């Protein structure tokens, strides 16, 4: 774009003379050129720093903060009570947490009740069991009545935790934030709209609490605005990462009313591609609109015993609460009757706020960027800075090389690091990921610098810069069609780059203007792409560091004219000076390559596993009460040495333990523990017109987190099924146990199941299983040494007992 021509690019001597546009003369002197490079880099660094500072969390305010404000200090007192220990749905610990929440909301003078019901899984009605997943749930629901309601605002968080950890962040953060928001709202002026506080149960198991509330609570009957608060880590900015469809008006309120609005329409697209789910899934329904927010950095502790209150970054809690309170107040006074716009917005954070524009502008903007880059290419050729052939080379292959090479290199780097440290395989992210993230960025920079230094003389700076912008513009069009929320990432930098280049080309004077123009254009790329890189690392984890590397390369492509200033003006100097300048030009590439290696090494040295940062391992125990055979099982694909002491090869356990969901697991022999299988009592058995109806009661004989029941479909076909009085979908899957159901948080008195079957002549075989948590009391179990931890998963530390009942 505005880059000066080289001899190679123009085929003419590039010594300043009549053939060289006046604008370029200013930069032919090496000292001036270096000065311009330094100034441009300082400006870009300042823009980058500003963008990153904008992502910082606010300082947590103390418990003495004014009563109408959110205080992380006050909320944290609730975090400590809620996350004192693991409190999985159905446990006694969860009963205590619920009692605390109820008492806090009643204490605020709010109408408070517990919704106690049985509900199916949200989103998908058939679970891994090939039948249905249901749970007994108890949601705490409180209402702050509005003065003249136009609708309802729901603040939602789940109060249950996983079995493997106390849930200090997930989701004591959301629950405590909502209690503190409720307090601040209750002391202030009454809102116009109803505000409903919904603390859900059994989110971790099946999103069943939210599903129960959305589907059957009277306060949910007319729908409304849902604000869901989550945490999938321990620190970092709170990101608004999911919205209901046609979100333009909601995003507008978010940009205006959230004090720290961090969110991008690209995150919405990323999230859809991830296998994660939250309570918000239950509200993806015509009746509801809403926003879903979470902080996600520090993912190493997610769902593990380390997710304690002490692990929480209270700045993240403050941001969660500040935003939730601001949004609750604004939605509390907004007319809620018409919040669904006709379109989605494109939005992203910049220092000082949230940029947003209507989604229908996405494709026109993308096409405009293509046209602008084409115009730049045409003018570049006309001004003699590049031939058609070189422009084609710059676009055709040259610019594509770093776009492909950098992500592949980043993935290979992580493969090398996990080979050295296999324990990383079971972590969402390392405990101290910063060194590895910087290594990936240095690697991407090394690739861009090397590529540029190698091709600059052959193809020319102008052709390479235009080629890079052309790829950005083209990606913008592809994204606009396939992933519209992410199109701004490449469209806007391409547009800015093309305009900057055009300005630089047309500036007919000596002086700083060409450099100012290309630097300003690169600044747009930095402001948009740098926060994206920084947010992508925790969102996807190091295992997908290649995606961040890709975005880093795109950022590099927007800044090529600035990178070019680090290189000598071709033909600008002669002899020794030129040689010295050319040597200087390989410095950035070399420095970045060395930095990548050093940073990866520092990461390996600093982020070692120890008692406070253990290598997570996955182990469970399964006992067949019919045969007396017991096994250790693990989901680790490449078992670590501690796990290796329990399991050997991969075994198919699908026949014996269909309730575990996974057929293939690592397994090893174990001593049989003296544990009772769940009881299956026949309450009624009637055959009528070829259909046999069995009314059964499945009763765990110990404190169980879940119970499952499967039907051997070689003995009978399941026609209809009812669990706790509600019919569930009957959807046969392959294999012996073609029908099954999972019941989370089963009550002590058991679960009633009614099956209507077409039998195949003989007895019907049913397989009953229940599962509790904690392996400590099992014969043959040796406690983990320091440095060996527990994987944050829904099945680690699980203890399952199963047996078959022929009826
Ligand atoms: Zn969770």
C-alpha cells in the first residue's frame, strides 16, 4: 500500500529521482526510516496496550461500598458459604446451600419459594442413555415486583456444583452475584418491571433446574429477558458470549447499561461450535430473549477440587455483579414488549465501550472492503509500485503461506510440549498458560517476519501488502456468508488497510503522512484483532492455540507496511550500508524465533505440577453386584503413571455398565467392595393385548448421585415410558441396552418407572445401576500423592454398582 517501491518491484532503479513519487523520498534515508518505524511501532503498541487495559477487570469494592452499588466484598461472603464444600444436586450439602440462599432472599423481603419438581434435560430430550435424562430439582425463585410491569427480567445462575469440586467460581460466582444484585435492587427505587431471581439446581447434571423453570414455572409462562451468569475458570474479564436470536436491541442495551461491556459477536459463533452448555440453553425458546455471560480464564481449575473461593479473582466477581446490576436496572425500566429486533448485531469491545452495527451491514461492508482492496491494487500497479504479475504472486500464494503455516506450527509446538508433559492432556488450559500463549504469539511473529524478509525482495513490499489485505477482504466475505458475527475481524482491518494505502498513495508531499496513514490503518487491525487473540486463548485452550496463531497472523498482515519500515529501502543505500541494513532486517525474525523457544522453555520450567498444581487424573470404580466382579475404569486415553497403577488396556464395558455412557474405557481388575446394587421392585405387572406394562420402583440402597435403568432390547421393545409420572421419549439406540434412562438426584424413597413393552416371548432383562462419589473407602485404593489431582469431569471419582433383573 503506502510502502515505497523497491527496485525488484518496479524493475527501475529506486534511487530517488523523477520516477519515484515524492512521498517516498522522505523515507529513503535510513535514519529517517528507522525513526518512522520506531514512531509507528510506539503508536501501535499504545493502541494495543489501550485495548488490553480495556479488558482488565475492575477493582473489587469492599463490603463498605455504598448500599446501592454492587460490592464483590459483600458477595464474596456468600461465595464462602456456598462453596464451602462440594454440593452436587441431591446432596445434603446442596440442601444447606439452598437453605442459605432462601434465607438471604427472604431476608431482603422478597417473595421467595422453592420449585420442587422432576424435570427433563434442557435442549436435548434424549440423553446418552438412549432414552431420557431427568432429575429431581429444587430451584429457589424470588420476585421483586415491578410498579408497572411490561414483562419480566430473570437473573439466572445455578447453585449446585460438580461432585469433584466445591464450585467456588462455577457457579458460586453467579449465585452470589445475584444475591448481591438482589440486595442492591431491593434497597433502591422499585423497578417498573418484575425482576425474578432464579437460582437453579442440577445444572451440572443436565440443566434440569433451568429446564423445569423455563417449561413449567408460572413466572416463566409469559417469557421475558434472561441474564445468565456463569464461570468456567477463575479469572479474566466477564465476556457476554451468547445471546438469543435477533439480538440487536439487547446488544444495544448491553453496550449502554453494562459498566464493563466485553463481548463480541464472534464469541457467539465460537460458542456454538463448542460442546459446552449452560442453563441459558433451557431458555432458547420463543418466549425468552437474553444474554449469557461468564469469565473463562484460569480454566485449569474448572470442575476440579481446586475451584475454591480462594481461587476466585474478585475483580471478575465485581465485573459480573456491576454488569448484572446495570443490566437489571436498565431492563427493569425498559419497555420489554418489543426487544426482539429483526436482525443480529455485529459488536466488539474497544477502549471506552462496545462498537455495534446491524448485522445486515456485514455483507455490504465485506464487499466494500474487497472493492477498496481492488482499487488499491489497481492504483499500486498504475503508480508503478508493482506489476500485475507481482500483485498476483503476492495474493496467490505468498500471503497464504503464513496464514497456513503459523496455525500448523502452533499446533505442532503444543504437541511437542504435551509430549514432554503428558499431564496437560487432561487440562482445559495449563495452570500458568501465559508463557505458552506468548510462545505461540512469538512463533506467529517469527513466521510472518521470516516470510516477509524472504519474499520482500522477490515480490516487493507493495504487492505483499496488497496481497495480505486481499486475503483479509476475501476472508471477510467468506465469514459474512458462513459466520457473520465474525466477519468484522477481517473486513474492518482490510477496509482500513485499503483506505490507509490509498491515502498514502495519493499523498503528494514529502513528510510523515504516508507513514501516518498506514500506521492508522494498522491501528484498526490492532484494536480489533489483539483483544480477539487474547480472548481466544482461554476460550479454546492451548490445545487449539493454532486459532489464536491464525488471528495473530491476520494482525501481522494488517501491519505489513509498518513491518516494511524495519527493512532497508531497496536501492536507497549502497554498499556496506545496504548490507548492514539488510542484516538488521532479519533481526525481528530471529528475535521472534528465539523468543518462541525461550518462552516455551520458561513455560515448561515454571508451570510444573506440584501439590498446589496437580496433574489431573481420571479414575472410577464399577462393581457388578450380580457377578461380584469389580473394575477400575479411566477415561484417560493415554493413562498417566498414577492411573496406570489401576488400569490396563481398553475394554468394552457397554454391556455391563450401559449407564456410564461410554462403551470403551481403560479398565483394570479391582477388589469387590461390599456394596448393594439398587433395588428394583415390581409394583404392578399387567399384560393386555400383547403389551406388557411394568410399574417399577428403582431404589438406590446408598446415597447415590444418579440411578440408571436400561432395557435389554433383545428381550423386549419399549413402546412407552414414564418416569416419576411424566412420559419420556422412547428412542432406541444401537446395542444390547437399546433403551435407558438416567435419573439425577434420586430421592431416598426411590423413583417410579412405568414401562410399556412388547416382549419377545420370555423374560425381560433390565439393568439397574446407581452411582455415588468418592473412592477413598474402597479396598485397594491408595490416596493420590501430592502432585496428582482429580480431573474436573462428571464421572471422575464415581463409584458405580449395577445388576441385572430378569422380570
Ligand atoms: Zn459447571
